[in-house]
C-alpha cells in the first residue's frame, strides 16, 4: 500500500477522534438518574433541546417533506464512490510515488486471476489497520446510499476483492482480502453510526457547516454521499434512529509507561484516548451494532501514534433473564482489535459468543460480568524471526476466552478487570503455536463535574512455541495515569 493510502486514512482517523465528541453536545442538559440507568452498564440519558438551540432559520414545509437518504438503494452513487476509493490510491501510486506495482493492464489482471492468492509481507500497521480502514470506505459507500448492514458487508468484500485482483500487478493477498473486508465491516458500521449522530438536517448556518465537516471526517464516504445528493445544505427532518437510547463518551489524557519485563528501563510518553459506548449491550439487539464499544489510543514518545484501536459490536442478541435484581443476555459479537507499540504487535478480527450479566446491588451500585468464548478469524502476532517470514509478525487463526467484570456507580464504571487468553495456530510465518494472555485493570473516579482521574495497568504475555525455531516468552507491562473528561452527560435522547 502506498504512503498516501496509509497516511490519508490515518489523518482522517485522527480528525475523527477530534470531531466525534462534538456530536449533539449541550452544556445545559441534565443527567437522568432513573432506575433503568442504574440497572445497566451504560446510563440512559434524557435530552431535550433548550430554547434557542433549534435551527437558525425555520424549516419550510416543502423542505421538511423532502426525503433524505434513502427510500431506495443508490446503486450509481455507490459504484462511483467505490471506484474513487480504488482509482485515487492507484493514481497516486502510479503517477506520484512511481510505484512499480501500480503498472497494471489486461496482462497483469489475467496473471493475477490465473495465479490466485498469496500471503503478502506488508508491515503490521498497513495490513492490520490501514487495510481494514480502507474496507470501511467500501462498506460505507453502500451503507450511506441505502444499503443495510449485511448488504454493505457485501460491498466491502467485493471492493476488497477487486483491488486485490486488479489494483496492483502483484498477486492478490488472501490476508489483505480478509482483513480489509471483515475489519472494514466493523470499522465502517461504527463510523457510520457515529457520523449520523453528528449530522443534523435541521441545523443551519455555522453549526450546520461544523457538523457537516465533522461528520465528513468521521465518515468520508457518508459525507461524499450527502454531497452527491445535495443534503449538505438542505434542511429537513432527522432520521428517527439518529441517536441510540443511551451513550457514554470519554476523553482521557495523561502519562504512559511501557516496559519489557526488565529487559530495558522502558519508555515514557503522553497518551490520549477516546472511548464511545454506543447503545445498551444488555437491551439493544434489534439490528447489528445497535450497541457497540469503540476505543482509540494515541501514544506519544518513541512509539506508534495510533497504538490501540478496538471495536466490539453486537451482531445478534437475545434476553436470557430480566428481573429487578439481575439481567442476563447473550450476544453474538464482532471484534476488531489492533495493538501496535514498541513491545507489542497483535490484533485482527474475531467473533465471540458473549454472555453478559448485570447485578443491581443498590440504587447506586451495580456489578457487570462478561464471559465470551472467542474464535480468531484472522490474527497477527509479533515474531522474532523476520528474516524467515519477511515480516515482524505471523498470521494465524485460533480460539480463546475473554472474561470481564466491573463495578459501577450510577452507571459509571469505577473499577474494571478484564482477562483474555488466546491461542493462535500460525498459518503464514514461522510454524508454531502462540499463546497470548492479557490482564487489563482500569479505575476511574469523578472529581468535579465532568472531570475525574483514572488509571490502567496492562500486562501482555506472549508464549510462542515454534516448530523450527527456539521458543520465545515475552512479558510486557504498561501503566497509564490520566485525567478523564466524561462528555456523555445530556448528549442523547
């Protein structure tokens, strides 16, 4: 992948992190501390616009009755956007960076089809982050033009396949096709829903301009679709499902230390996090990703800037038990996981069968738990044998178990502990089996208004057992201390 393709995507993501907290913010709104909010992990807040916050100009009846997307699927716009998502990177590779892999034509296309797929050797952030983000563009080309979640998933698979076969003259990469499509589905739907909360069809003037720009950076394909249809400047009614029933967003900033189990003194740097808990995982099951969590971490110092990017969204769920004291639910979840720092490269796409529970201890306190057997679809993990694999990591598949529990006060997590054990059978790279273990403890406490303090301790253990090379054991601790700003109060209906 070219430098522009990766750099453009990362720049868009960074702007998305800055823009997302602007969605629907209202300093005058009040938190609704009702029983339902205390019962579930994510508080349900009530929001009504105060006087004067509505449109800067009245919406005419004719404008209000004009439909916004989409009464029907917009095939033409979808094809144009997917074409642009392929032609623009190819043009830059070919005519700006003079990349030899971009010299394509009927001969190279036929050769790719004849030779089939291989495993490629791109670096970790290209294969495990930039490719999935690009898949999100294919997904949202359909999602923003009237296609539902599953139909848009087909566009992600198709767009990725076309690039692998016809976008370059080297053989298509099976890992790229899978990572782009599967990861792109999770990233695409999460960013689609986030952008919808930012766009406000009733707003005008400066507020409207800022919302259109913010939504565009979160979801470029959705913004392009609004531009094609003339919706950026037209006023009208907002969709009924613009906001989830509940939401929580946090901004964290502070200090980070990462070590290598005594092998060196470790490194220090700043850290910034954005977290979004969208919907209620114990109640919102009607459609895929009606409830999901999104987390991105930016690292300072001598480290990768995007050090963590995680999405966990429900594909299907059902209620198992509901009473005033306890609620049990089951969710089939899609996971996207990416960690890339000076000591750890790991991540990929997975699905989990998640059993979630919440016990109400009192009107104020509650305990939540999660037990999730997990299947790794395509995973990458660091390897010391780059001379053999031509990569600093190996590809594989496998399974594992994720456990979690937290203590909440009025719906806000005060202490949380998560443990994950994953075993991966390498498919491409140094032959062998890799065990990965994560211990993640988190604590936070509100101090004044929206502000609080928090901290995390991470312990990542990798036990790599190779067939043809010496085994490797690594233990990497990480400590974070930060100030936290809860931006969720009064955000959504």
